[in-house]
């Protein structure tokens, strides 16, 4: 489902259409066999397929792939969750949680997409888009 802020407090729901992203679309990929702990910062598209714990502060797209496990508070313009995330997610543009995604934590973004079948446990705040 897509949740959109419209006039006042009304929120409309529509179907989501996932874009296809290839490995070549990412500047860096954290492979399935990698477990990393620390503070992660990046400017260009980043794909996590392995395990990560710590904090993420990004200026580019973050994708958490289907088998990935992330335990971190995330701050990025756009976040796509296909795997498991435990932590708060703040995005200046949008957060997408697809059918295979699991998010345990609060989410704050101007656009929040949650596909039917995903798992979300937390509070949801739709902030106004920053210019």
C-alpha cells in the first residue's frame, strides 16, 4: 500500500509499483557473507545483502535486500526495505517496505509505502517534505 499525505490529515492508499534495481545501479554492495558493525556513511546508492549493526547516515539511496539483517537507526533520503531492519528509519524523501520486508522501529518520512504482506511494528509519522 502507498500512504500519501494530502490536504489536511486525510491519507489515501493505492497499490505500489516497485522499480527494478540491478547491481550496476549501486556504488557499493555489502555481500551476503559480510557481517559489519560500525557507523556507515555514504553519498551514492548502497545495497546491503549481509548483516549490519550500528548506525547509518546517508545522502544516497539505501536498499536492504531480502536476506539482509540490519540493526541500526537509519537516516537517508530514500530507504527500500526488502529484508529485516530493527531500528528507527528517518527519510527526507520516502521509505518503502515491500512484501518481504520487516521493520521493527519508528518511521518518519514524507512518503511511506508499505506493501501488503510486509511486517511493520512501530510508530509512523509522515513529516512534511523538506525543500
